């Protein structure tokens, strides 16, 4: 398997952290995943890189952002199809596929960057939507073995993930037959409700706490547009983390810590990051 020592991974991250480096492995076939997970117990996975802020990463990183298998579709009945979709497929490509083939079920992904693996890992969806109804089986590679998992999801979480490090290789999706026009029109509706985020970003910095909205709390603490070095909270939405150009890992960490502290002081709530911070 190809491998790059101390690779600069800033360009793989949608927020473009200036000083993000790691040892990066590029699997090409499923055997590479089997070998990698047999060799390493503790590792990280980079896919679309739209939910990660990384620094000097010590653990080996597996890059799951390129083709290592193909999709496969068959009919369940006259209304439903079962599709195996590999995890490297981008959300945009999955939406194109669903329009082209008149298959409904993943329209809620419209406007969310990244790849299927990242979406399945973090239950990426707009408020009120979840992967529960669509992903019936996730295929996992762990400790050199491949096995299926029936996923259970809650807000931004795959609840029954295996203990330890694992790779999502792909998933079986159950999609409903529809017309391409209907699927396209629903995608447009989802896109129309999205925030317009311009510039390098990793989306929402914090998860919403149980009783409240992280964005509202941050705004009440005067954090809209707040910056530390090149790290900044959006002027339009206080929970959107941006890079003004030269943001370093340290800038993002300091900004996050200040935001947590201010919200804790004002509301007595400890916000939990939605973005993955890769410290080690
Ligand atoms: C502008 C913007 C808007 C966004 N809007 C939303 C939104 O509306 N809703 C929402 O939920 N999210 C949103 N996000 C966050 C992000 O796009 C999603 O979390 C996305 O699904 C992450 O996918 P990715 O491929 O980029 O994953 P990455 O960022 O590469 O990885 C995210 C996590 O998933 C793990 N992972 C990735 N692939 C695999 C795999 N194959 N096997 C095992 N683990 C894996 C990684 O190790 C990491 O822990 C937004 C981000 C941005 C930049």
C-alpha cells in the first residue's frame, strides 16, 4: 500500500489547517484494509476531511477518500432497491447517482460536504433526519476481519460502533424507486434551506446540547465573528468554524477552549465539539 511519511494533510481538510501533518496510508483494494487493521490497532481515518481539525498527528492515518471498490444494485421488490455503496463515494456523487437512477432516500445529504463513510460514522444529516431509515447494514473492517453491523443511530452518533478503531468499508442502502424529477426537486428543497458558508470551514464547531442550540448560546456570549489568529467563528452563525487563511491547529484549539469556557460561565452548559480535533 502506498504510504507518505509526515504528509501535509491541510489540503485534505475542508478547513485547510496550516500545520496538519501525519503518516498517511492510501489503500487501493480491500486487502489493504484487512492488512492495515491487522497491523495497526490504534489509527485514524480521513475521508472527505470536512469534519476534522488536525495538528501534528502521531497515529497512522488511513485515507478513505478514493476508490477501493464499486457499487452494486439489485431490486428488493417493485418499490425498493438495495444498493451496496462504498464509503469513499462523495455525497455529491451519491446524490447524482440517486437522481440519475430515480432513487429516493438520501436527498437530505444535499449541501453536506464529505463522503459516505464520514456521513455514516457521524450520522451526518440536517436536523430531524438520520441514516436509520436508509443504511440497513454497514460493513466494518477491524482487526483484519470484515463483518456486517446493523447500525443504530442518534443525533450525530453511530451508537453501536465497535470498541476500538475500525474502518467503514461500505453500506447497504435501501432506496425507494421514484422519478429523477421528484428526487431532483427534493434535493433543491434541501439546498434552499442550507446556510451559505463561504470560505474554508469544518461546519458546526459544537453539537447542540440537549436543551438548547449551540449557535444561540455562542451568540449570547458575543462570539459571532470572534477570532483567534486565523481561526474564526462566522459573522453569520456563531457555531460555524472558519479559517481566515492562516489558521493553525493551536488557533483552532484556543478558540474552541475559549468558546467552551464562555458558554459554561454564562449558561452552565459544557458544549461538546462536533468537529473532530486530532491531537495525537
Ligand atoms: C460547510 C459545511 C457544512 C456542513 N453541514 C453539515 C450538516 O448539515 N450536517 C452534518 O451532520 N454535518 C455537516 N457538516 C460536517 C461534515 O460535512 C459531515 O460530518 C460529513 O459527513 C463528514 O464526512 P467526511 O467524509 O468529510 O468525513 P471526515 O471529516 O473525513 O471524517 C469525519 C469522522 O468520520 C470518520 N470516518 C470517515 N470515514 C470513515 C470510514 N470509512 N470508516 C470509519 N470512520 C470514518 C473519521 O475518522 C472522522 O472521525 C458540514 C461541514 C461543512 C464543512
